[in-house]
């Protein structure tokens, strides 16, 4: 498995010289670096170890002015070689680089005590003891210390063997999916075009892949790949990788952007992170303090929003929000380094919990509980927590990939188990971000509010059979996606919690109940229309003797329509439904006997109706798609 080693240490302690002695590669490639004799930019090399493995090397600058470049390089390393000059011992950037590596999650490495040819044995022994004391309590407390000289070669074979042994036993944890390459260099190569380089921290790229730059979402395609100076078809996670990009110029790309596959990252301006303030920090971090945030190869200003306290004291750890001036693309578990502004020094860092967060209230019990859950959650538990936070919006599979520490197969398994236990529901199989899920508690809450809404509708409109889907969607479901609204209605219909009559939704036990006077009116109206048949009385002639207006009687008319007892042919004209059914059968029989079309005269002869009802019924038959008008004639509509 590919492994990346990073150097760390104070300026002029011999990091670049040691890398050259080990690899034969001079990492100081800039003219200014050679002129000034110091490393300014990141350098990259590789070496073949005695055991046969090839080790990638990132050489970092040691000057305090270039710590941001050091962080960019250290962000992708697996282990560190801390370089300390034997003639000077531990210096300020030794400590700061060690702090940075700790904050970035580096947990193993070794120490190279350089320039040992420049000191006598007694001094070397004393410096070694001092270094061991300085490293007490750090991840390098028990690391081997190798006195070496890059000029005489002293100790280099032993160091190479130690590196080989370390790499052979090393098993870095990397995601095989969610390919990401934080860009640390951009340049043009004659005959090839634009090239970007970085450490591929997850997944893999292959030639021909469609790729995107985040957070800008600029599009490109992989034209070529190189790793350790060799052209490759595929570059896996853990390798220094150069990517030849199609369709982009050097000025289109900046260090700090991330190269990834389309639709896999979701830049946001609010992050949540578990932040540790270094015990060595001269002061704590106050709420809303502006800081320099380092993530991957990107540096950006941010404000720390402390949610359960007013100040994060040195040595304390808390989950807080990072408010960013522009979107940044991250993944759960990423590491960040925080540097203060005046003076510029490393003061804190930690682990990204949520790279797409929500604004939440400070200093409340709910917030405190949420932060505790976030800090402790992982795997399926974290997936469930993020789904619960998302509420009715839910989350797509691709977004859940960045919000959890699970690879795609493990995430599928976790979501399947959640769905089986009612902890989540798959509401859309073809969402924009893949399958779309909503938390089980949210579904239950929506189900309760939906049935309550329909019950309230029945109470408000007792003479209506129910509420139409369109009205339900525009009133109760106006804040839901169409897919979630449909899912909720169909789920409750299948469960028997709701019932439907065509497009009308109702509670299963609901029946239209009329008050005694309305029930009496229903009988009068129904009797009038049954007796009237195809020549019903005028609405006015029915209601005037009862001293009622149509507005007062309209709810009863609607009940009779919902029950299928009468039909409305046109405004103010109703017919008995049975009479209309018989008419349709008579018309269909007329055509079945061989007639091709039918005009008003034929319809009058067939029914014996006057013009008052004849035209209204012909138009009604057209509206109900029994007939179709062709000129002045009607033909039977083909089904």
C-alpha cells in the first residue's frame, strides 16, 4: 500500500539536505530557494526502500513565515520524520511542526538528529536526552532517534532500514472511494498543458475520468497521470499524483482547490468541528474569534462560534462551528489546523464532524446534547444523527458519503439496517444525489401531522368526502418535495391510516353526516331529480318553496355529487345520475346500430328532449368523452 512520509522541523536543520541524501532528489527547485539557501515551497521526492517498497516524500519549509506551506504539505502524510539539528536541538518551529502533525492526526514517525558530524559525542548524548525529554507526552515519545549526517553518510543506512521497517508494518486507513486530491501545485508542461499535483488522500483516478474542481465546480477530464515520475493508467490513494487536466488553464486553478469526481463533494460555509486548543497556546479562543483555518492545502479566514461556552481555554476541547466567508469542500473526519492572527502561530486544530452544518442556538440544553452526540457519533449512529438533523429535507446517498466515516458498501448496509428497523425511510430511489433518505422519526412526525390535518379538514368541512391530493399538497405538504409528499400519502394509504376515493383523500372511518334539516333537504333534492330524469326542474323552482338560496343548499348538492347520485351538466343544471347513465347507454347503442354521427336533430329524435336540455346534454357528453364534436355533428369517441 502506498505510504507518504513528511519531514518536519526548524529552519536550517537539514530537512531538504537529508531528503536529497536519502533519495538523490533535490526538493529545492526554485531559484530563490537556491539563492537564499532556505526552503520556501513544498518539495516532493520518492525513495525505494531496502524491503522493496517505494516511499513518497513531502519536504516542508521550516521558516515560521512559511508554516502555511508546511501545513499544506503535512495534510496528506502518513507518518513524519522530525528533523532536529544536533548542534541546535529543539527550536520553536520544531515544537510548532510537531503540534501541527499532532492536530492533523499523524500518530507515528521517527526522529532524525542531523549534523551529528558537527558535534562531539558528549554533546550528541546530551542533545539526544534533551530531545527525548521534549518529546515526552507526544506521539513521538517512544520513537527511535537516529543520529545522521547527510554529508558523511553516517547513520543513513540505519535510517533507511528503519523507514523500510516502519513502512512494512504500516497500514494507513484510507477510503477506497470518494477520490480527493487537494492541489498543492499548478503548472504548465510543454506539450501537455495544465498539470496539478497533490497527495491523493482517498479513492483513485484513472485516465479518462470526468473530474471537477471544488468548490468552484469547474469541469475537466483526466488526460494523463503520473506518480513518482512514471506515467500510470490509475493512481490509487496514498500516492503523490500529477494530473494532466483537459480544458483548463493554469489561471483557472488555485492551490487549495480539491480535484474530485462529479457530485461527490458539497461545499458549504458552516462546518462543525471538534476543536482542541493547544495547552501551549498563550491564550484561549473566544467566541467569534477570527482565525486562519488550514484544511488540506487551503488556507482561509474563519470565525469560531463556540456553542456551549464563551471561551475555549488552552488544553480544552469542544465541538464548535466554523463560519466561513466562502464555501469549502470537506468530509467528516478531515483534520484542520487553526492559527491565530496576531501573532501568527498555531493555537488549535481538530477533526471535522459536519462539513455541511446548520445555524443553531448557543447555550441551550438542546445544543449541548447535540454537540455531545456529534462528538461521540460514528458509523451508522452518525448517519442516523445527520438524517435526524436534516428533518423533512432528508439526505441523498452522495451527501451521506461525506457526512459519515463509512465507505459506500458499509453505508448501504447501515442504511439498509436503519430502514429495516424503522430508523430511516427510502423516499426517492432516483434523487439528484442518489437514493434519498429521511429519518424514521421525521416520517412518523409527518404521518401524525398529515392524519391530524385530514381530521381537521373533516371537522371543518363535514359535508365533503375528503380533500383532493392537489389541495393537500398545496396546504399541508407545501414545504415538502413532491416525492416526499407522494411517499407519505402512499405510505399511509398502504397502512390503512388514510383512504382514497379516486383523487380524494380521507380518514378510513369518515362518512359525510348531514344535520337533520340538511338530511331532509337531501331527500327533497334527490326525489326531485330522480323524478325529473332528463328533464329536471330548475334549481330555483326547487329551493324557493323551501325559502333557501343556492348558496345555502350548495353543500348538500356537493354531497349528492360526491355520492354519485346527481351530476352537474352546467352551472345551475343538475341531472339524476341514473338517468345520465341510461342516456349514455342509449347513445352508445345508437352508434352500435351503425350510425356514424349524430346531430342535434338526431339527438332530439333519440331522446325527445327540448332544446333547453338537448344542448346542455350534448356538451356534457363531449366533456365526459363519450362523444367528440366534428363540425355540427358528434361522433362516438374511440377509447
